[in-house]
C-alpha cells in the first residue's frame, strides 16, 4: 500500500482489510505532504496498528522508528534485518556482473 497524503493508509486498509502488514523502510518520501519522516512513519504504521491478534506484522528491525511504532500492533510480530531480528541476513555479496545481491538468511 502506498500513501501520498495523511489518511491514505487507513482508507486503503479499511477496503482491503489485510491479514499481513509489511513495512520495509521509512524514508524522506512525500515530505511535501507529510512534513517529516516521523509523520511518514506514523502513516505507514497505521497498517500494522489496525491488524488483529490472528494477523501478522513484519517490520525492518534495523530502523529504530519502526521498532517503536510496532509496539502499537496487536498482531503477531516478525522482524528482519542485518542486526538482531527474527530473520537476519549475512554473507552479503553484490555481484557486479549480474547486478544481483546474494545473502544467507538466518532464522
């Protein structure tokens, strides 16, 4: 789900009623509409905040702001990242010839 304005995520989740919410990252996108990265994160977090206890929320554990916002979900939480998380990646290798990224998943 994407958001260009405040309220977009709530509107879309009310329609789609997702059972899994995944937030990959929060960055300085659409700042003209949200004003700050914190507001972008708050908007994105609405998706996982509206999940039920039988649903799943997945977040990037390397972004501190997402870790804080994930505390608002009632869903079962799974984390991923390069550091301490439920799923971590190691042995990262960027292949210049193919443009591919290779890594080992640890769980």
